[in-house]
C-alpha cells in the first residue's frame, strides 16, 4: 500500500494519504507516475522491497512510501532522494524529515497500528 505524506519546507509533517486516486493525482502534478506490478516503460523503477522517496515541491516535500511489487516513474531531471532503510542521512534534505524507519513508525502510529505488532 502506497503512502504519500506532505511536508512543509522545514520538514514538518502536514498531511498523510493512502488513497490511490489522491496519490496518483498529486504525483502527476509533479510529473511522477506509480503503479503496481511490472514496470513497463523507460524510467520506471520497480521496487523489490519497501522504499521511501522524497520529492521537493514548491511548498516543501512529498514523502512517498512504496512496497515491493510497486513501481515509480520519476523524470530524470526531477530531484529526488531515496531511502530503503539503510540511510543514516540524506544530504540536501532538512534534518526534520524522517528517514525510512521513523517514517514507517509514524504511518503506523497515524493508522492506529503499533510497530511492535508487525
């Protein structure tokens, strides 16, 4: 299940969405596409496991959490950052933006789940 989180320019978490339609619409505004299954077009990256992408926007950042079996297509000239759980920091991002593990924990908390239950 994809998750899209909206952050302001300082890295404060503003909004969280899990609706495929909302995610698709907001990513399209950034020139980004996503889907499930096999990546079929040039520039699409299929994920073998979960991963977190950050995309800078005019207002701040979008945090995109995808699972294995999903793909994302980001234009070659679109700045972005990727963390699959091994990053200790991502140069160029505000320190306030959560890395993979903290992002997942926050999403679980927002949905009423406990990371210890996983």
